[in-house]
C-alpha cells in the first residue's frame, strides 16, 4: 500500500506545479516523466555500485545524468535548459531500450520558470526506487488525488486482492497470461512472481531453465486504453526483469484488431464506469450492451483458450441487475464458464471508492464437468473498511482460498463434493464459508441471479418485506413554496457539502443565514429530512445524513444534495440505512450520468429504486438495534483513538542513550532492485507498511528476498527492535520472526538484555514517537538519521521495574485491542441487521 512519504512527495510536487501547469492531466505527465528519469539514473547508480557501467546516461548523454541536474552551483536557467533538452532528446538515446524511448516520445517542458523547475526536481530527488511497485503506487496516487477514479473508471486494486486471485487461478510457467485492462500491470507482475515462486527449489533457487526463463516473459500481455497506464505498465514490467514487455495501448471494447488473440489465463479488474451514452462496441460480442462492465466480462469469457481460466473483479450490478444484457451475460457464464463467485466487502477499494464488488472465477474445463456453482462470502479481508484501511486480525481470504482450492481440486479429479468440502447445495454448514447451488436452480425464472445467499435454504434472512420505489414512500426534493409564510429575515441553517459526514448519520449545521439571502440555487430541507449527496465522488464516499436541530427547523444547502422526506409509512432512519446500503450505492454508481468529476445519480433512479419496507414496528426495532450498536462503536473508537502508552518517569532513573544499549545500523536493499535473483524468495523482508501504530510484534507481510538477496540486505532476528527512519519516522516495533530490513529502518542488534527489556524499550520509544519524529531532517521530506537515533535518550529503571511497567502497558493494550474487536463485532452486527431486510437482493 502507498506509504505516507510517497503521498507527501506527490502532493508537494503537484503543489509546486499547479501555478504553472494547471491541468491535472499535465501534472500527472510531468511527475511521471521526472520519476522515470530519476529511476533510470538510480538503475545506473546501482550498476556502478556493483562494478558495472552506466547504460542510460553514458556517452553524449552522460551530461544529462540526474546528479548533473541537481548539482550545487548550477544556475536556474542552466538547470531549466539542461532538463528541457534532456527530455526532448531522450528518444534519441541509444543507451535506453525502445520502450523508454517511446515513453519520452513527444515529452516537453510546458513552462519556463527556473525556480519552479528547481523546486520540482528537488522533490523528485527525494524519491528512490527502493521497491519494485513504488512507481506504480505513485502514479495510482496521482490518479486518486484527481478524483476517486480515473476518467475511464479505473480503481486501484489492492495488492492482497490481486495476489489472492492469482493464487486461486494458479497460472503456470507455460501458460499465456492476459490482462485486457491492465492499469499498472499489477495482475501481470503478481502472476510472474507467483510462477517464479512456484518454480523454486527448497533452497530458494529458481528451478526454471534459462530457456524457460527466456520464454516466460513472452507469455505475459496487457492492454490499456490510457497511454499513461501503458507507460507505467511498461516501466513497471521492465524493472521486474521484462526486457521487452508486451503492453499495448488498445481499446479492448471498440477495436477488433486483437479479437482473435486468446489466452490461457485472463486476470482483470476492468473499469466499472461507462461514458455518457454508453460504450459503442463492435458487433463481435455475444452480449450486446453499452455497459463497460458487461462487455469486459463477455470479452474475457470469449477470449479464453479451450482450457482457459479467468479471475475477474466485477461490480455488484453484474451479480443481480435485471437488464436484459446482464441476464444474458449471466446465462452465458453459468452455462459455459462460471465455477465460483466470491463476494467481497464493500470497502475493499477504499479510499478510492466504497463500491461493492465480487470476484468471478471462470474455468472452461471445470464448468463443463459440474452442474453447480460455488459461492463464497468474504466478510473481512484483513483490513478494516474505513478510508485508512488499517490492518486487522480477521481475514477470511486464506480460508476461502483453502476451501475453494479443495472444491476445485475435487472437480478436477472428477470427485463429487460433499460436506467434507464446500457445502452441499443449499445446506449451510457453519464450519464453511461457501455453499454451492445447482445451475438449474440458478437458472430458474431466467434471472440467473449470482447472489449466493438466495440459494441458502436455511438462511436467517427474511424476505417477507415488500419492496417499494423510494418515490412512493418519500417526497424527493420538497418544494420551497412550503416557506411562503416565513419572513425574509427568518434565520435558517446552511449546510455545504463539506458539513455532511461520510458513513455517519448525524451532522452539525455550523452556519446560519437569513431566508431572504438564500439563493434559489440552493436545496431546501427541514428537520427530519434525509440528505443524500448525488455527485461523484461524494456519493461513492457515503455522504448522507439526517437533518436535526436546524435553525427554526429550516435548512438550505448544496445543490448537489437530494432531499428525501419520509412519508408516514417509513422512518427517516430507515431511508438513511437503505440509501447507504452497498446494493443501493453500487446501483447508483452504475447509473450515473455525465463525464469525469461531474457525474451524478439521476433523480429518476432515486425515485424508482425499490427498497424493502417492513412494518413500522419492525423498522423501529431494527433502527433501535443499529443505533445501539453504533453507540457501542462510538465509545470503543474513542478509547482506540485517544489511547497512548505513557511511562511515568522517576527523576532518580538514569537517562541513557539508545546507542549505548545496542549496535545500531541502517537497513539496506539488494541491488539492482526487482532482480529475481534477489527478490521474490522465501526470506521475509520488513516494509514500513507492515508496521502499525500500536503493533508491538510485527510480522513482515508484503515483500521477500531470495537467499542471495538476504546476503545483500540486513538480516535481523526475532525479538530485535526496529525503528523507522522514513515514512513515519521514529516508529518502533519488535520483529515477530527473523527478517531483513531495508534502508527505511535502523535495527538494534545485540541489545543489552541484562539492563533493558526489548518490550520496555519499545513502549518508551512508542510514547516518544511524535517527539522523535519531529526531530527528523530534510528540505522537503524529513528523515531521521542513524546518528540521531543513537542519541535518543530513555529513562532506565531496574529490570524488575521495567517488567512491571511492561506488564501494566500490555494490560492496557489488551483493553484497547478488546475495544477494536468490539468495533469489528458491532459493525458485523450492523451489516447483519441491515442484511436481514434486503432478502432476495443480497
């Protein structure tokens, strides 16, 4: 996941450019070109360090090397002229591969201000290519700050979801792999790493022959409609060892040029958004539609080889929407391709979107072997569902992978599937996350609905509540003529969009105006009305709430609100929970009109969307239940957010420098970065993203080294104390297993355990984290130095007092952890309470 350091650098770079390059797209291009330029020089530096020679900046192009641009004494105009000349001439550079020449083709500097350029290059100089996906992360963050998604509806796919799908599909070394909407090539890179790991011997060495390695890279191909994405994919793959990556700028849905190309494995998270008026595809698709998500799934299914497999992330509209194209697509999938559906939590794509998604698993061979489809539901994916996506203990993905693997394995062997594997049709085995349903039952009625819960015969979900259009039970946007009797000087509340909260029912109207000064363009509402944001990204992010305590009971606000006034048949709280439900939001996203950042949910959609309407007493009962859960959540979160470990210092205790307690050294990374000889092996490698604010014992999760790579890094032992020097400087942790550390850390080795406990040192450093972090140095992005950390002082009481303080702090942290678990349980209860009334739509 993207670290804080990269976010800050990107934000700073954009702030510098915005005065000279106001167009966000151009800002993205300038930052991307500069990053590639810098990383090319980093690769040259790595080569020199290992005894090789520079290739990117050699010969006549040596004068354009990055150090020449940022050297002291170079004047502003000299810097500007050198940089502008370099990026213009780069396509002529014989020392760079063709793909890099393509990247710099037509590149130019769109401004002539030396000070802007020098400030900009200073920020770019803070980047180092110390992780193979940093460039992709940086560009994806650039997309995210332009809005919740790219123009074509691209959402950044979380790495752990990509890796999960790849592990389930299990691409082989001799199979072709395609991503027809590849973005920054995440699925392709994950598949490549998966194959390398699967072909490693017990000692961590590659079992692939040189010929097999040479052919492997030729098996991967990607398409994307965005030239920026193609650019990033090419560089990302090149730095993973693909000398000639096969990425094409190609419109998968409207061009026929590559229609006759097929693949053994297709993996994709296609764009969910269709432009105004829809897609205009060619006529070779089996399903005729203007929706991009329908067309992409059709394309993927039709472009599998006879033994092909696919893993596709799709929006919930594919699962249940009743348009003819959706039903036709589902029919084709169930009859010929589909083997499993995995429902993901609604917050997987936070902070970019709260869209609800599922994974479709296609297998042409297995689909013909069985008359059933398996369904799995992931409640937790290892991260909370808030905007920050903090890591949590609950994670259904490993168990789903295990159960699904057993199910698919038995199908391949021709065995029947019983209660030993995934559940029999319609039976709810509580020990299992999955159930299977007969294709005949799925086909009943012609809907081919792929919502697994409707096939669970002993489900607790009640479907007795009738469904009604919102427009039948609410007044949408009440008329301002209701205020005709009020005087012009009547005070009213004013609510801009910023005052409406995300995923929180209450909000406070902070501003007051008089009725006569409120313009006709503002939206009118009153106490008890539900406000719903209708514009992107506010709608996707969950901005909604119930108006209360308005001045004189009257409010005005943004024209981008819908106002829903409940009739006597429905509670406002019930309407709020309905319009914040993932099913409603996903359908709203699918029906948005407009382009880019001006997309809105149509009023007609709101009025015609059907929601469940149980009797009033049932509504009151469920609303009271949910509000009770929410009060518990609010209290528990207050404990979590406000707790900080504190060690009360006795003035009699001596203050000692950390450097006197252990050997302190900076981490390091094997070079060149991304080299499969060093990366992708069995040796864990700690990353800054692995460390949480209150995690004492940290287990590396997202990176690894080979045995050769570990020799060029900094190996640490289980129980060693580690401190971050960048990203979130001064944050300590204790290794829960042996691992290597990169140069974003310092390690404390051979701690003098006879005078200090590692747990005591951890808690004291954690209590001083903010103070230590404020001491970091650097012109743009601040880092701690090894020397500074050596000079950190801690109070050092006798060991028995340290033990007592550790025990007391651990007891406090147990209570905090219990509150965190309580939040997760209550959120699960809220989902279950809401789910009970959505019945057949789930």
